[in-house]
């Protein structure tokens, strides 16, 4: 085959193309699909080539059996761009059957599971031809690639078949980038354009774990002479796969910084789109999708088509649909990301009373590179529970965290001190409140004492002793500064040398709502009002982070600066176990008068369970309105979800909020509340839906997510 391919515009497509194919097909081989927003249709080389014995064939076939697409384009006088010379239809008999290595799937909270789903092994090393074969063999069922299972939602739930993509990891060469001297890279070419930096591009397989990426791959020189790089931003946990973080638009905090998805410059995805030739037959195809002005040189890509089996699509609408696709458009093989040079951050933690600072101004990139805060909503709740009216509750204390770039000065980075995160601290407060407590006081434990004892929490405990990072080897004083990938973590990595294991978060169910960043103050006020007027006890702080607007259509940050408000509810299994172990409603008396009670722990949980069951939380000043048990939502994930949904509803309605769909959410096309339908939340939802219908035409990648998020 020649080293060029054919791209035919609808207006210029000659009626004669395909009239003398080896297959004898006399019809136009491709009909333009309105729901696939491409101005031109990609046509296969095979099936278009005229027979060599015809007059036209004599003009386009060269000696040695080489077919020239360029000559064919000239013969018919049509527009042509070099895209790909490979048949769009992937051969259906590649490789051998993949082995089933496990049955059943569940996420980290065990609230989403699929007992009958079959796990299909991804070949170690992530060979692309084997991966295409794997997808090809599953087109008759529902198939999804899954990663760490960290979602709090149905985003990763498979139907019939799934593959753990963590074998699909590591760095790849970058063979098709535009040449260094290409005007594409020159920012002076167009003052309104911000081109990527060629030296900052890296191509990675989608199953790469972030921890391994940060600690092994990026800090070292890579393939093609790549210099060390770093993620510009990241979330608080690094156990996710790259594809999982990108597909769900995972984010860190920084109003001048985008999400993981916004680092993507090219995505290579294995899909099962509508066949342009046989409408009833599934055809597995691999696309390399980029913006219209993409980093790939189409001619280089076409010349190398014999090695990659991909079709290049450079289209803004398709790119911004596919990147944040929640695994519903196909199985990602690799991403090309634009990162930056390694950097260090200085962390400053301060405590400020809510209402005394302006978070939107503090979050401006000119003031702080990374800015976030936690609101200790527990303290005012305790006051309300014990008699204070919500309107008179004290303003909560906030932990404000700022991180700004500093020079590494040749220093070796050090880890965080092993402080507890906000959820762990609350769980501990529930499980060890009887330690050091006088058991004699348990006999007549009242509601007020019980709450204060259980919630013995100081938000200052979330910050390590000043400074937050350990001293270097041989040093005696800690640091305020360390490498970015350590500083951006929530807590210390206890296994830094085990690149397959990231410290798991504590069992917690959360909802996270994206509101316009300029509305952050009234939105936080709305959350505080919600918890103060709720019979439940919300025992973990409200987290607030910021991001720049995203161009990706189904990202909650789409099109606007965003404040992300996250409310967690811890789910301590041992609390329910302690309640279950309580067999009596009576205290165990001491053996002799004046001696301590025999089982203070058991008695404490007996009293706590009794409080939850019978001493209901009163919500008026006169305490004449009985509510539900104040701890019920920490004993049942379903009750917890119901509480979070009330807050979700409030923020969506009042602030045009968009739920993070990797967290617990009720976004649903069939939802009777019109404001919870994705078409009413996302201005470009129809474009995303068009791409989804094209790339997943057979429903191969459908699951619980698409059942709720698509019509």
C-alpha cells in the first residue's frame, strides 16, 4: 500500500468511487452520519481500490502491487488529507481467546458489585494487538475496562465482562509528533492560541498507576530522550489508574489548573463503532483522537500506518467528548499528556474562622498556585444538638492549606509525617472514646456528654507538627517544602517502594458538587445550613477545592471556574460490630461497691446504641420535634446515600451545581427532577451523546453508568 490515505469530503465525493471494487459493490460505500460530527468521512483503502485490470486501476496501481491513494485522489479530482492507510475494520480473527482469571467484581466500598461478571485477563505488558483481540472477542456482550474501583458511583460497574487494566501500564514512544521546527509549536504563530510544549509530552498506557507514574516513570529520563517530568496537579490519592482518573475528570486544587483530563493531548481508544460496510456486524477499530489542531503529524502517522492499526481523528467536538467518557466509548490504550518539569511546593497550613476570609480571591492563581480548605462543621452541630439554635451556632473553624512553588535547590524530597486524615480521625473518635474515661460516669451518661465524648475532635490534629514534612536523613528539623507529588498527597505514603500499592482511603461515602467558583461562599453557607438543620450528625469536615474550567463536555468543570464541595460520611464497620455485640440495656455493675465497672467499653457502646435508638435528636429550641437516630447513616450506606442526595439536590438547584460522577450522584436521564438530567446540566451533552453512540454503536461498553446517563 501507499503511504497516504484518502479523506473524501461529502461535496467532492465522486459517484464513481467504489464502482469497480474487487467486491463488485456499485453503491456509495459510506453514508454520512449526522450524529458523528465530522465534516468528512474516513474511507478505507481496501474496498475503494479499482481493479487493476480497469482503466482507472491502471492509473493507481504501481509495479510490485503497490496501490497509490494519492493517485486515486488525483484521478477523481477530490480533496485529500493524509490520515491512515489502514482498513477501518479491524480483522476479526486476531490472536487467541483470552483467559478468564476471576469471577465477580466490586468497588472499594462494596456497594457496587456484579457477582456474575467474568474477569478477562489483559495480557501483561499491554500488547496492543492482543488488546484489540480481547475487545474483539467480547463484542457480543457488555464489556468494560476497570481500574482501582475507587469510584463512589456506578461509573466502572461492568455488566457481563470486565478486564483489570492495571497490566496495561508504562511509557511508550512518541513516533508521530509534529517536527520540532513545525510552526505548530510556536506561540507567536497565533496570539490567541496556547500551543503545547513538545518537550513536555509523554505517551503512557492507560492502566498506569499514578503512584508508579510519580515515583518511577516521570522523575527519570524516558524514551525518545525525554527529560524528567511531573504532573502539574493531582488529587489527594495516587492509587488510581491514569484512565480512571482521566475518564472521571479527577482533580486536585488550583484555580489556574485543570483536571487530569485537561492534560490530555491525544487519546488512543479501542472502540466498536457502527460499521460503514456491514450494519449488522460489530467491527473493532482503534482511533487516535485529538483536537482539530492536534499534536500528531497526519503524514507521519499515515506513513507508519502499517505498525499502528489506528485511524487518526482530529476534531474538537469528538476529542472533547471522548476524553471524559467514563469508560463508555471504548477501552483506552494510551494517552499523550502534556506535563511540566519537576517542581517542589511549600505548604502552609493556617486556621481561620469561616466568614473572615475570601476563598475565591485567595484561590486566584496570582495569589496561590494550590489553595483548598476544610470546614469543621462538627463543632457547630454539637452546639445545636445540645440546645443552641442553628442561627446562633458558632462559625466553624477552617483548616486552610496553601501550596506554592519553590526551588528544589538540589535537595532530596522527604515524606509527610504520618498524620491522620480527616476521616480516620473521626472514625477513631467513635471507636476509642472510652479510653481513659471514668467508667462510673457511664451509668448515667446523658446525651450531651455522649456526643462530646464521641466527637472528641480537634481540626488541628489534621496537620502534622510544624513543619509538615520529615527531616532529611541525618537532619533534626522537618521541612515545609518537598517534591510536588509528595506535597499534593493527603497523607504519608507508608510503602513508597511498593509501586503497586497506595495507602487506601478509609471507608467513606461522599458526594462532591461542582459550583461556579465565584459562588463558593454562599454554597458553603448552604452546606452549613443543611447540616445544622439536619437530625443526622455529619462527623467529617466539608472539603473545598478549586479548578479551572474544562473544555471537555461531560466534565463537571466544563466551561467555568469551579469550586468543588465534598461532604464525606465515614462508614466504620467496627461501629456496627460494637453495636451488634451489645446484648443488654443494663450496666454491668462492679463486683464490689466503689470499684470500677467491669466492662467500660461494652457499657459505652451500650449507651451509645441506646442513645441512637431512643434518645432522638430534637431540632427545635423546645426539643419537641423528634428526629431519626443521629448515627443511622454511619451504620447503613443506603441511609448515608439518602442524606447525601438531599445535599446534592440543594446545591444543584440553588447554584447550578454539577455532581462529580465518580462520587455518589443521582444524575439520570429518566429522573423526574429535570435539573438532574445531564441534558439540562451540560450545554454540549448532545455532542457527547453523538460520539458515544458512534464509538459504542453495538453497546459493547454499556453498563450501569450508561443505563442512567444516556437515554
